[in-house]
C-alpha cells in the first residue's frame, strides 16, 4: 500500500478517534451525568448508532467538507488538514473542554486553501457559519420547550417503577437519536477530506470513521463527558432527555442541508436552555470557557493548517 495513503488513513483514524474522545459527551454525557446510564452502557450505545448514522447518512456532509469549501483536495492536503485539527482537539480533550471538531477541520480547510491559493467558496462558508450560530440557539429553545412539556407528563405518573422505566428509555432514545446524527454529521469531519481526495467512497469512509470514532469514545471520552453531564448545570432525567433530544433535532436539520455543524455547540445550547427552563443555576464560568473554545478552535485550526501547508510547500512536499 502506498505510504501516503497509509499516512492519510492513519491521520483520518487519529482525528476520528479525537472526535470520539471529545464529542461522545454530546450524545451521552447528559445521560451519564444524570446517573441513568453508566459509562460502558453509554459508549456501547454510541458505537452502534454512530456507525448507522455515518454509513447511512454521512455522505451529504462529507461532500460539503471534502469538496464544497475549497476548489481542490489532494491526498497531501487532506493529511495536513486532519492533522492540524487533531492537534488542537487532543489538547482540548486532555483539558476536558468540549470543543468543536467541525470548526477545527473547517478552519483547517480554510487555512490550507489560503496557503495553497485554492479557490474558497465563501458562499458555502457563510451558510456553514450561520448554521454554527443557529444550532445552539435552536437546541436551547427546543430543550426548554421539551422540558416544560415532559415535566407535565412526568408529574401525572404516580408509579415509581413506571417512572424509572420511562427515564431509562428516554435516555436511551435521546442518546441514540443524538448518536445517529453525530455519526451522520461529525464523522464527515474526519472523512470528508479523504472523500474529497478520492481516497475512500462515502460509505467506506463512513464505516472507517465510525469505527475509529467509537474507539475514541471507549478509550478517552470520560473527562469531557463529565464536563457536559455534571459541570454546566444540574441535570435530572427529564432535563437530560430534553437537552439530548433538542440538540439532536438541531444537528438533524443541519444534516438535511449537508452542513457540518458542531454537536458540541448543540448539546451545550440544549443543556443551557434546559437549565434556564428548570430554574437551575448555570455555571457561567464553564459556559465562558466553552465559548472561548468555540472562537479559538476554527482560528487555531486555520493557523496550524496554514503554517504546516507553507512549511510543506517550502520543502517541496506539497
């Protein structure tokens, strides 16, 4: 097998592993934080539905990331973009900060495009950035509405056993729906450049990315899961479900239009929205840290990719 192809797949695995390690909390962090599912149950559920989402629905966002933003994507450029994004996401994961892998990779695509003189489709970027802004807002609004609605239903149920069963299934349903959309949208961030460089077909890229992502979830996701599930605000079963399901709705809308959005932004928007609706105290310091990560992530990804591209061009490797 060609050395460059092996390198591309290795870096693709690295970034997908990072997505699983950092962003798995977006699917199941609230359920784990509310004590409904343990870490092992959560990661198993994530693995199943991420693979389904990536294989069945990931092709739209892959096309946008791999072909829609810049005019040309080579194997070498794909490696640089993925590696640049992976560096920052690894740092954020170690710190337990839920950042946007989407933004890291899109920033990397822009940085590499600027460095190599590729044509950048700014109209597509306007839509992508608009989706970044709207997704947490939509998730927050839906979370508040869902919390109010389901709180009334829960209040009418008197049987403790029925309540416990309902809570568990709400967590599994909400987390599974989020994980499916997580696979359909976030896996494209790891595999979109590989598809754009004609290294993998969308279906094989989805399967490869989903398995890599699942391994990241199993091995290194606990710190960020704890941040999302515990530190932002206090979560109960109804609020956990509302935050999960509302963020999944926001990501699902983005999937429909083939726009790469941040499930990190969506889930934090959902958690904040449900926290406000429930009258819980929202830790503004944690939210501020997350917002800083959202600004720093695309900027850092762009700077790293631009710098690496220039260095590789200087030594004749690009």
